[in-house]
C-alpha cells in the first residue's frame, strides 16, 4: 500500500494539487449540449487558462472535464469552486470572457450565473 500512496502523491504533486486557488468543472454533455459544443468549450478553456497564465503561479486553476453536473439544461454547464458560481451556456465563444473576467479579474459574470453554492474553508468557520 505505501507504494500506491507514494505513486498517488507523486501524481498529485505533478499536476499541482495543493497549489490551486480555484477548480473549474465543465460539463461537456451530451444531455445539456452536444458533444461537439462541449468539446469545443473544453479545448477553449484549456487554451485560455494556459494563455492567461493560470496553469501555474498565484492564480493557478485546476480544470476538470465532467460528463454530467446534473443540470441538463442550457449547457455546457460550468462551475467555479470554491466560489460555487454556476454558469450556463458556456460555449467556446463565452469561455475567453469567463476566464478573463471571473478567473483573472475576480469579477463573476452575473448575467450567465444561474446558481451559487460557495464553499468555505474550515478555518473560516472557527
């Protein structure tokens, strides 16, 4: 078991787990949007995070492509944590604005938000 734990720890370190300020989850369909729309949004998100310097450093963001966020309307659906900001209609055309305004500048795009569920740190609750 220690070998598996070491391998997991190394894999986590390699992708920067523990250094991220935000986690962006993007549903790529096929229920809320077509597979093509979802994949195009995903490719744009990856590129924008890299181009804006969000794959390392102080504003480092982790990204995950998911098959379902259980909101099967007006996709692609995207959620930003720990903010807990849920966005609808996150097509490839919208992703650059989201990355710039929400992830770089810290200004959520209110007209695209349909729900909020912020996570708090354990220290914030004490």
